[in-house]
């Protein structure tokens, strides 16, 4: 649900803000006051392309901010993963559109996102019905989800199962195609894989080996210097060096002195014993140095071995991957591919058996889906056509048509092969005729903006709790209607508002009187410029505005009529609760 909208330097809006509430909210005002520009602002904040001329003259930047409550996660929506980086369940959504003379950009919860990402998010927040270019009925890809939403309980699990089977089938077809290559090409691939697997196996490469070898190479390449250092340390510690006593000789001489002291005074024994431990430590260090020198002097040829091994690893990395792990994985994958190719016939036989099983399940589940959708389409056609009559389109007809397409490479259903999609065998088309006697044609080709809005209102009225989109916006749905039809439109909008947030731009007093919340859009002049503002109306303010809508003025007779409409609307709502 939308909670707050702020518009700055957009069209004739300098700085306007609206707190939005649940139920049916209407926006009214004089022609040209900027009512539809509010819809444009919402569209812009949902990632729709915005004309540059809507940037207020003389301003450097327009900013539109929209605060919305996070929509519930649709378990069937595969696009959720794509937007998980900016959405977290339970959080409010803060959407912002910045419009500059030469560019614009979107933010969601403070993160810059693409317009496509914003549109994906917006499609789960708002369904807008107004100008044709933005209308969901102009986009055939929405028809199947609309139809399926009429009975999610039964459709969703079957569609989910079909999608799983469809993916399995696609993987199997890919494997079969790969194994179906010509004999000579297959043999060349076998030969290549055999060579590659053998080369990697023979190398006996292991993870972490390169790092160990490089560390060893560093030591080996400094061997001469290490030998010199070891010899110096050995001389200082054990052998006389440059005419000076070694540490070991000095310690032993001191021990001899302390031994004599201890014979005279036992208190010197502690010093003697401590120094004796130093003597033992010196001996251990001397032994370790001897071993270290011997190892260095006996491994001069090792550097050549290490260099050769490092060169081999580099060669393998250039051919098979950037690390030992990648090389080993390549060998594993190549081994699996080799197994498939060398056991092609057996594997193909098994794959075709599995494919037949999967396609059999797809035929069963898909047929159930098609039957469900056919019933839903028939029900939807009857209900929507009936509602069109109530909405002032007595000659209007609507038909939801479910069709399948034959495909030689499709799934065998009965005696025919049917083209499969990820969500079933079906394509849905919405057909419409506005007037009696006219041929049904595609909705997106024959319906006007006002007709589309009323058609969608008729459709939405039958979705009830199954419609996941929380906010519906109708822009001038009342074009060309009045009287009983206008009243019917008003009542359907209000009923829709009991389950959704509904925002409606209208000129009809009958719709305004049934609204739960009423906002007026007004133009004023300030500093020689036109400025639009939006303000919520009190009960008396509603009387005045509805009177203006009825007669173009607030004459007492119109005011009386307005009060009567509001009273009747109150009684209508109370009786429906």
C-alpha cells in the first residue's frame, strides 16, 4: 500500500505532499488543475519513462518520493530473487525519482537501481489504469497471470509442478542434442577429452601445491646466503670465531667457575643449575644447525625440480583453469563428459526413457491446468461481460480465450504434440467488443482508455482476495459515462477499496460521494507563476467540492444535492458492512 507521496518541481507542482490511506481515495478539481499529473508522478516513481518537459521551468531537478509498505512475497514470482538485494521482508519501501534536464535516476531504500528494477518492484505495488501506454491490459503477458489469479488454490500447485517438469525436460533435450552429434565429431571430442583427462591425471596436481612450491623456491633460490648465515651462527655459537671464544666455550668456562663456587657455598648451586640448562640448550641448537647445514648442502639440485613443477602447473592453469581447484574440476567435468560420450547409446536410451516419463507427467499436469483455465476463462467471460453492462457498456462483450499451439517438437498430449511453455501449454488472449454487433478483437487493439479502465474495473471486481497487487489507480475512469452507469462504477470502486487501496482521479460526483477519503487539486498563482497543491477535504469541504462538480458552482441547491449524495453514500456503505 502507498503511504506518502511528495512531488517537487514536477509540472506545475512546486512542492506538494499527500498522505495516502486505505480504502477508496478520490482526487478532484478543475480541468487542468494537475490531477492526472499526480498519476504521472506515481508512474515516474515506479520507473516509467518520464518526459523531460515535466521538469518545472527554471528548475535544475525534480524529485518525487513515494513511501510504500512492502508487498507480500509471491511464492510463484521468480523475479523475487532478482530484487532481493534491495528488498527485505517487513521493511517499508522508499522510492525516489530524480529528474534532471539530461538524465534521471531511481533509488529504492537509498540504493540506486535501474528503471527496469524499479518497474519490477512497482508491478508488485501498483496497478495503474488510465492512459493506454501504461495500461496493464495493453500487455498480453499479463493475461495468463490475471486468469490464474482467479483460482490460485488449484492453479498454483499445478503450475509450479509443470514448471519443474518443464525445466527437467529442457535439460534432457539439451543432453540428448549434445549426445546426438555426428560420429566423426563425437570421436574427435572423445580423443580430446581422453588426452585432457590423462594429462591432468598424470600431473598428480593437488590443491595448495603451487603455494607450497613457491615458498620452497624462495628458500632454495637464497640457499648460498642461507648457508653463509648458518655457518656464521654455528661459529658464534660453538667454534672459536675470529680469535674469540664461542658462546658454548664461554658458558662451559662459566660453569667451571660456578662449580667451584657451589662447592664452597651451596647457595651458588641455583646459578650453576640454570647455566647448566643454557649449556644443554646450546648443544641442542648446535645439533640443529649441523642438520640444517647438511640439508642445505645436499639439496642444490632441488631448485631445478621445483622450477620444473611450477612450469607444469602454469601450463595446466593456462589450459584448464586459474587454480589447482579449477584444474581438478575441469578434469572431473571432462571425465563425466567422456563417460557420456563413451557410453552414448546406453545414456541416450536412459535419457529418452526419462524424457518420455517427464513428458507423460507434463501431459497430465498440463491438461489439468488447461481444463482449469478453460473453466476459469468461461466464468470470467460471463462475469466480466455482465459487469460491463452495469458499467454503462450494455452492448459490450468480453471473452477470455485459452488456446494451445501444435508443435512437432512439443509434448505428446493424446495424439497431438503441443507446444510447452514454462507455465503450461496455454496462451491467453483477452477479446473485447464495445458495442453490440461488433466483432470481438484483441483488447489492446480496439479499446479506448476509458473503456480499458472500465474493463479492468470489471475484471478486478471478480478477482477479490486473489489479486496480489495492493494498490489500484484509476485515472478518469468516468470518461463518457454518468447516471446509473456512473453510480455503478462508483459502487464497484468502493467495494474494491474494501480489499485494496484504490486511488481514483474523477469528475463524477457519484464516485466522489462514495469515497472514503477526498482530496482536491487546486491551482493558484504565486510570484507570477502557476502552482498546484493537494489538500484533503473535511466533510464540509467535500460538500462544497461535490456541489462544484455537480453544477460548476457551490450554489445552495447544488450544496443540498451534494449533502444528499453524501448522506445516501453513508447509508449505502453502512448497509453493505
